[in-house]
């Protein structure tokens, strides 16, 4: 990793030598973009420059741990990264909404308008 990166147990990037594998295509694309972005880096904020100077971390390393360790050097980037890396993918909210709709819109209430359905769902969630 770069000279400012936090210590890690696995510091080498695992590469798949297969020509057509997804990871080998990704690694080639990453190297190409690193070479092309070096001219544009002069206008980047210092934290972003520091991040882009880091070498690529191993696929088995924990990115959340990396950003926790990098809080002192890259505070703004760390807070943004942790905000979006910690998002839990879930369908609970949408399932609750569908359940509420199914309870409100039954065969007996087939004449409800869209506005009334929206109001009823809102009142059930409050």
C-alpha cells in the first residue's frame, strides 16, 4: 500500500491470470485508469490525492476496517466511505409497505381512489 496507508495483514493484490475472467478484466481496467488519471490529479483535493496514491487493497481485506484506520489522514473521505459502506441492503421497508397495501386494498374496498389509499397507508405507518 501507499506510505500513508494503515498496516494490513494481506497487502498484495490477488490477481487472476486468466485472460477472460472478470477479475483480470477489472485489474487491467484499474491499471489503465490509474495511468490516465495522473494528469487530472492536480485539481483534486489533498485527501483525494492521498487516497488515489494508495495501492489497491487485497480483495480479502475489509474496506470498513481500512476506512476506520484512515480516519486521521482522510477524515472527510472516511466519513463518506463509512456512510455508504455501512448501508445494509434490505427489503423490509418495501415488504412492510406491500403488507400495509394488502391490508387496506381488499376486494371489499375496490372503490378506493389513489389519494385515499395513499392517506390510509400513511396513517397506518404513523
